[in-house]
C-alpha cells in the first residue's frame, strides 16, 4: 500500500475555487491510477475523478464535469483536483485513493486499496 496525504480543503463561497493536493509515498507513483472520492454526511462515498497511470487518461463524474479537473505530477508524486464554480452540494470530505496498475474507465471505491485521511471542503451559499 501507499501512504496518501491530502491538503487544500477549506471553506469557500459558492462560485469559488479550491485546489486539492494528494502527496503519495510510493516510489513507483507513475504506475498508480489515482482518484478522488467524496462523502457528504449521511451519504455514501461517491466517485469524483480519476487519472490513469498508463497515458494519464482522465475521467470525471457527470456532477462535476466541466467544473473539476484532475491532474498529476509524477515528478512530485502528487495528484491534484482543481475545483471551480463550486456549489453547496459539493460540500463533503474529499478522499484521495490509489491503486497500482489499475486499468479501465469506471471504478468503485472498492477498486482502490490505499486511501488518504480526507480533507473537508465546505461551500457556503
């Protein structure tokens, strides 16, 4: 497993932006598919975005498409989630997740074996 540490969460007004970062401990970071999930109070954890290790293809949930962008910097062992035009319904704890060599284009939380501790994002109306 890989250790993951998220940062960048906070309180922002609707329409604002935040950038989340996730630093991974893995020496072979470039071989990990990285993702972001979120969990709001009383709701199940849901997929937000992912970026594959092989070619870096990116995928976003329909609810955030056009507003959120996932990217990675393999030299820094870091994955980012740029969140623009934030809405109150984006309020949740955001988790970074990783899985070595994961392929495909649609994933569940159970597909990822390593998780960060989460970072709170609160969007006020």
